[in-house]
C-alpha cells in the first residue's frame, strides 16, 4: 500500500499506549478492514471485525468495546441504524462513522443518529487513530470530569476559571474552548480537523490559519512566565497537551 490516505499509508510504529483498548470495526470492504485491523494492532489496540451490519450489531451488542468504527454503507443493515439501535438499548459505546458522504448535512445526520464522530473517506490512518484514542478516553469517564489538570495547569469546567501554578489566566471564550478540548484529551494527539469540528463547528476551511493564530495566543497565555511548556506541536499530526517528558 502506498500514500497517506486509508487506501494506502504507513501503519504507525508499534506502541503500548493503547494496550488496554479494544475496538470493533464494522466494514464490508475486506481489504480496507484488513489494513485497518493490522494498523490498529500495531498501535497496540485489540481489534474485532465484522463484515456486514447484522454481524456487526450482534458483536457490538454481545461484547464490551472502547469504541466502534462503523462504515456507513453496509450489507444487511446500514451503519446509522446499527448505532441508532444500540443507543435505543442504552449502549453508549463511542462510535465513529466512516463515510464517503462528506457534506455537513451528512455529518449532522450521522451524529444525530447517535454517532460520536464522523470521518470522511479518504482519510489518513493517523487521523482515524487520533480520533479513536480520543473516543476511548471519553468512555473511560474523562467526559464527566469537572476539572482538568495538566501539570500545574488547571481548568474548572463549572466556573470556567483557568489557573497555572495558582495564578488566574484570563481567556477569551474561543481560547477557553480550545484549551478545554486539548486538556480533555491530554496525552493524545488532536488534529487540526478535530479542532475545527469540535471548537469551530466546521465554520472554517481546513486550510485556514485560524487555528495557528489561536494556538499561538493560547500558548503565550498559558506558558509565558511559566517554566515547563505544556502545549506541544506534533509535527505533521496536530497538537498535544502533556506535562513532562
């Protein structure tokens, strides 16, 4: 396989950071499913695979997963109906929808059906991996926390107060949302596209420099006059909040 998108692309180097994660891939294209399974396993994630909607729904219903990767168009039962029926049963396992339909209306339809994230084909595996890592953290309860901490930086989700080393840091509303999303997913790569979707709600073109401007402002506010840098740029991938190392 060649290139950067899912129809090719290099699998990530083996790692142990995802050793406890288990996901289900529901994908009828066997070549794509085999590539994804191999790449996820090399990233330290345990993978089950279903090749049609009925078997996918059965596996999702009978087993516990940290996240589901669901192709939208499937034989026997489509991806959106799988997710909607799981939600109706009270199953809140995070689900990422894969689809060739990339318009905003298509994404909204997928999210309203109960999907937690939506990725348009073709896509880079690194983007898919980052999103699955984020969804895995969400199931682990990070979404419910009222205070996020990274090193000596603290964000209170109830009061919207941000402090570093005990000192208050005033932020504009968009800067706060950006920091909140980064801290919620601390230790994981967050891509530019993810930030556009979750902080700007798709309102900007992916090539815009709005993210760079806000990252620069945020970095200045939370790192100037403090010792350790916490907001890191991961070259070619995105950004990460992390203390130490």
